[in-house]
C-alpha cells in the first residue's frame, strides 16, 4: 500500500494560516465537549422533571410529560436538528428570530445543536427516571406520605434519591450517547470533532492520521465518562442495600 | 379518636369496602383481622387518607379525612403508621430516618430532633444502631425502628398493617413487645394483625372483616369466647390451630 504516513501533519500551519492542524483538532474537541456537556445539563434537568411528571397522579401533567417523551424520542435526531436550525428561527417572534439570524453563525449553530441534543436526550433520560421511580417498592411512597410529607417532599426526600441511584448505570449510556450524537451537528456546519476530522482530510489528504486521532479522542471521552460515572455510583452506594425494588 | 361511618370503596365494579362502620376511642386498642383479601389494609389506609373512598365518612380527632378541604399531610403527621414491609428509607441512616420528618414536617431544629430520635431508639433497644443503614439491620430491628420513627412525630394514634407478618418467627416477639408496651402506656392503636395472642392480651376490641364488610365488632372476650358469625368461627378455628 502506497500510503505515506505523516504524523507531523498536525504541527503544520493550517490552510488558513492562523493555527496548526492540531489546533483545529483541539477546537473540534473542545466544541464537542462544550456542546455535549451543556446539552447534557439540559437533558438531565429537563429529563428529571419530565420523568417525575410522568409518575404524578395528575392526568394532565403526566399526559403532557408523555407527549414530550413521544415527540422528542420518535422524530429522528437529524430531522429535529434541521427543525431547530432552519425552521424555528422563522417561527419565532420577528425580533427574536432576527436577533438569532444576526448572531454569529457559530453561535447559531451551537445554540440550535445544544437545544436539539438536550431535548432529544431529555426524552430518553425522562424514560429512565420514570422507570427508576416505578421500580421502587410502592410502600415507600405510602410511608413517606404517611409520615406527613407532601407529595413534592415525598419525591424530594424519598423517591428521587433512591430512583437516581437506580438509574446511574442507564444514564451513563445516555451520557455516552450524547457525545456520539453530537457528531450529527456537523451537518449544520458546526465544527465539532468529527467535522474537523473531515476538514483535515480535505486539506491534508492524510485520512488515517486524522480519523485515528478523532477516534482516539472519542475513546478518551468514553473512558473519562465511564470512570466518572463509576465514581458517582460508588459515591452514592448505600451500605447494606441489595438490589432494586422487591 | 377515630370514627368510620358507612365507608364504602370500590375499584370499578369490585367492592373492596362495604358500609364499614366502627370507631377507636382514645386509649383504645382495636385489632382488625380477617381472611386475606378481605379489605383490612384498604380499611386502615383509608384512615389516614392513603386510600381514597367513595362514600361514608371518616374522622380522626374530629377532622374529616374525606373532606377535600382537609390538609392531609398535616393530619398524617400526627397519625403514625407502621407497614408490613417496614418501609424505612434505605438511603438514610437510622438516625436520619428518625429525624427527617421531624425536621421537614414539624419544623423542629436538628439538635432537638436528634435528641428525640435517640430517646426513641433507646426505647426500642437500638441506640447502638443509629449510624447504620436499614439494609444492615434484621427485619425485627427495622420494624422497631419504623415504630420509633412514627413515635418521633408525637402521634395521637398509631395504625399498624400486619407489622409482624414479614418477620421470621423468632423476631415477631421483639416487635410485639414494643407494641404491647405502647398499648399499656395508653396509645390509641388500630392494628391489622393475625397475632391472636397479642389481641387477647392487649386489645380492647376486635373487628373481623370478610369480603369488605365488618362482620364482627366485639369486645375481645366476647369475640374469642363465641364469635357470632360462622365465618369468624371458622377463621378463629383455623388460626388458633397454629
Ligand atoms: N389497586 C387495586 N385495584 C383493584 N383491586 C385491588 C386494588 N388494591 C386492592 N385490591 C383488592 O382489594 C381487596 C382488598 O385488598 P386488601 O389489601 O385491603 O386486603 P387485605 O385484607 O389487607 O389482605 P391481606 O391479608 O392479603 O393483606 C383484595 O381483593 C385486592 O385484590
Ligand atoms: Mg393487607
């Protein structure tokens, strides 16, 4: 095979001249991390709320929560991204839409991507939270109410602390997914890790170096997330507690 | 203290409770028994509003449980309840299990709640376990903690739903002893239990249920000497064989 390896390519000044190709990669890496973490924050907060609402007695609230889950879980991620990026600014009140369109393109891409990934993932987090709550013994809720807690207090002090411990493992895989899914955002021009990898190939014709590096970067993210979540799991482990609901 | 007047409840067409009328006076201990599925748990959960009911009236200390205006959380804070499966909060230490509701519901400060919690742990003989977690205690110990947790709220009455039926035989007595002591101190108690020895020793009255109805509601001596219904006779014959 006539491929000529050249790892030195990363130290060459980039085509635009103001950076090295390594710098490009780092930019993409930081973009992927920033995007995924901010989307994860939205997914976690909103997903927890929606997951809780799916389990409350009020039919209206649980119905709304179910609609949220079905909507964001069943439309393909790519379609959702296009909706947020191309369609939503047209639907916003004129002032807001114009402000959005006049902002820096990177800002537009980032915000659309963050909201899109956050909401998409929130539906999946909500399902995990709901099943976590439902797998607790039903007597726990009764015991909490019986001692005088209001329903919100029952969730806050009794149901959620246990449910979150149960859902740490499935949430780990959602957390990993959000990093992988963030690559979709290159389709609206966001220069995250995968997009920078492709750009590098276009400019340097060194596809192996580029994609090996991109792959390793994703592997690194995976490893860090997995260790992080294991640490969380160990931190919240309860002495003497075996298994989930009985 | 507790009155029930013609309380009925159904799931769809299935009648779980039918015209149940009974009462528990202050300082009285009433044992509720009956075959499985007869509605005992449902009845006792109606008392603190954990189960809604469709008709009839229940009052606790003069407050109507079924009235939508009633602040149920406030009412429940002073009605202790003990469950078959203990239902301690597994992610909290024993000490926290005893203090959290005192702090969050009654608004006591932490130090005061802790003192109260330790006194009650002492009383059920478990002071040494304060820093452990529920999963580290035996069933009998967990149930004693659950009783202490309810007592920490200074309840005006206590509800028990088969507090010993999930326990290994050798642990039943340690829980019954705590309950007996409580009764002797004059606590108002409504206990669903099949422990007829406990009923004979401690109860004032026995309520017997079958198919959602209160079939007997007698002084305990009358109940054990000659139950008026055939159903209760059969039930007693069966249960006293063991
Ligand atoms: N959510 C529900 N939907 C339909 N039926 C129910 C529901 N909860 C309870 N039941 C029925 O109501 C009846 C009374 O139940 P309950 O738990 O009060 O009986 P119990 O006397 O406490 O029985 P056990 O001794 O087994 O605890 C049972 O036949 C049960 O199947
Ligand atoms: Mg029962």
